[in-house]
C-alpha cells in the first residue's frame, strides 16, 4: 500500500522534522490519547495565536493536556482561503511546551505560518520547538465546535506505519466537564 501520511487529519511524528526523532511506530500509544482542552479563537487570514491568547483561553490547560485549536478554518477546506490560515507564534509554542502540553492539534494545515506567508529563511519554528520534546502535532482536525472551550478526553487513533514521519488518524473526543 502507498499513501500520503500528511493528508487529511493526521499526526506529525518527531522524525517529520527531527532527523533522529522517533518515527510514528516508535511513539508510545499513551501519547495518542488523554485529557485536554479545546480552545476557540476568532482569527483572520494569516492571523497569529500568541501567548496572550493562550493565557486568556478557558478552561485552563493542565500539564499533560492535549490542546486543540478551533478556529473554524476547517470549514474553508474547499476554498482557496484555506491556505491563508492563522498560525501559532513561536512564543506560543514555547508557552505550550513550558506548560507540558502532550499534543497540540489545529483545524488547518500547520501550526506554523501558512505557505504564502513565510519569510525568507523560514524554518518551521513551531514544529522545531515542539517535536524534539515529543509534543505531537495534529493537523487538519475538524468539527471541534461542539467541544469548544471545554475540557475533553481525546483519542488520536493513528495507523502504526513503520518508519513513517506521520500517520493518518481517526480523531475522537468527548466532553468531560
């Protein structure tokens, strides 16, 4: 079987950007599920989600949480504006790492800058901050609206593809608050 593992809802394994990082099949199963939060942000094209936004978000994140970002951008998947999505700032990524996020997930293509909004020398800072520390990144997550601003339990059941730098997932979540 041949497939693109970074299409649709998927997880990035550390070796997606870190040469000697674990591949998807080396990620322990307990990294793929757990408690978390879904935070909603109203963002414009090429907008940034920064530390101040994370500090104001409710409910508060707890160490070990899966943090999912609902911007409703997933609704634009068939529109050219989908490629002009928001992104997390490197400072926001560091904030999440400092507070022991287990995983993050965004409802657009990447938590880093959109392709048409990258400066010269762009180096994928959000990926480079999170992945070396085992913080997985879920991309193209959708249908987060009913879970917005709630505590959840999330499951990212990914295909265990040996040596892969990512894997398609069936993402499930339920409200627990």
